[in-house]
C-alpha cells in the first residue's frame, strides 16, 4: 500500500450536500424541495469523489442523500399542510 504524506480532506460536494439537507428542513415547502434535490445531487457527486484516496466524505454524502430523500417527503408534507 502506498502511504500518502497529505491527510485526506472532505470534498466540497459532501459539505455542500449536508448544508443543503439542513437548509431543506429549515425552509418552506418549495425551497425545501429544491434544497433536498440539490442535496441528493451533491451527495451523489460526493460519493463518487470519495472513491479517490485523497478525499473523504463518502459516509457524509450517503447520509446527505438519505437526508435529501427525507427532505423531499418533508417538503411534500409541508405543501399538503399549506394547501389545507
């Protein structure tokens, strides 16, 4: 195995995906839905980037994808409550 002298760093996609998940729960239905979809997209990109040896954030990105799916469900529930 090859030892790396630089420590592994989190990818910007994994950090943005978690920020988007948190934002999706703190906003209304429409913006929450948009941020949940953004979290899923950045989460998938983060998972793909975490395959590299110098990157971290695979678990965080997977959690962001799961959080994005939950965020979509929450946004739909918020929209239904808002309509009725």
